[in-house]
C-alpha cells in the first residue's frame, strides 16, 4: 500500500501544526524506507481494516509486538496502524452513505490525540489507540464540537424536568469532548447538539433525544472554584445532574496540566485561568472528580 494516504493529506492540510505534519511524514517515510517493517504493518492493516478479520484490540497487541521487533516507539506504531487504516474506513463510510464531512470531523480526533501524545509523552503517536474502536465499528461519530454514540442506560429510572423519563435499559446518546481546542461556547454546543439530533432522532419514538455525558468537565464542585465566566460552567448548565464522583487523586490532571500533571500542586503551571483555578484547588487539598448528567433535546433546544 502507499503511505501518507489521501485521507491523511486532506486532514493534515486542514489545521494540523507544522511540527505534527513533519512528524507524521517522518513516521510514514520510515515505512517507505524500511520494507520489512512496512510489510508487517501493512499486512496487519489489511487484516484489521480491509478484511475485518481481527478486532482493534488484537491489532494493537500486534502493533506492540511489531514496535518491539523493529525498535520503534509503541505509541507511534499504534498511530501508524490507525492512519494507514483510514482509506478502508473511508470506504465503509461512503458505502453507508455517510457524508465525507462527518468522516473528516470524526477523524479530526486523530489530531487531538497526537497533540495529547506530544504534550504528555513527547512523541508523535497516540497513547489511547484503543479509543478508536468506536470509530472503526462505526458506532461513534463527530458532529461539530462533540462525538456521539448510542448506549444503554444502566442507572435507575430518571424523570427529567421536561417530564420525559429515561428508564433503566433504555437508550441515550452518550457524547465525548475531544481536546480540539474549540471553546465550549453556547453557540458551539448548541450547533453540535442540533447536528447530532438529525443523525440520532429516528432512534427515539417521540422525536425527543436524550443526550448524556460523563466527564471531569461535569464535576459539580467546579462551581466552587472556577471563574464565573467559565465556559465549563455554561456547559454544566446544559445538564440535569445525576451523579457526582469524588476522587482523592485527580486522574484527569493530564488534561489540564499536560506534561506537568505529576508535579506537586504548588509547582503546577498557572498560565491559564483553568490551570490557576485547579492548581489553587489542589494546593488547598480539595478533592476532584467527575459528573454524569442528562438532558432532553427537541432538535432546536434543550428542554427544561
């Protein structure tokens, strides 16, 4: 197969940092020059993405073995599996009539994951390659700022303020917040919900879609220490909170502090309002955590 495929060219031309593009080009150049390494990875891509013979989990086990065999970085080799599988995934999108715009919006997650890996691990790669199972299974799609997938609700029956009840065993549209760098403004959030509604509304008999999210961004105690003008607080206002989870350790610290996440609280960087707020909160010995919430949506607005 040829390396640095057309899908990757389109993606890197639409906002990738120059350093990331050069890093990707260097990784693909290794495949073009090291024939044995390329042959093993290409054969794995074919089994995983073209023929659907193996699941992503098994494919990633094998990328680890390939990386070890050829003395390559495991995160970078995982990334090569993903990006060289893109042409086959794109074909599947087209076969199902899914617009290219949705494909490229969904695959923009690769840019986000590379940025996280560069920041936290110092290499062009991904340290969460298993996350891509939802994309390759074609159960997770990006619409605007967020990524969405239908899941079963395993909590107790919950009646929303609008009167709609989500019953245990029912479905809702779960969504995720990639680290794209796009602020969570009212306009951005609402545009994403409206676009996702069009995709998922037929799964709900009454046309009212229930959206849900579990994230560190929804930690209820944010209201105690984040600035009043924080977009995170506005995002939290979208939801009816179901659960709050407190943790002694800030497991998502890397999302805020990147490579500095393991530093003592007093040494954490305070170069943004979010970092300052979290660093001060942690220095005071306070707990962190996450929250889970739901809201109902009618296609235009959140139902209150």
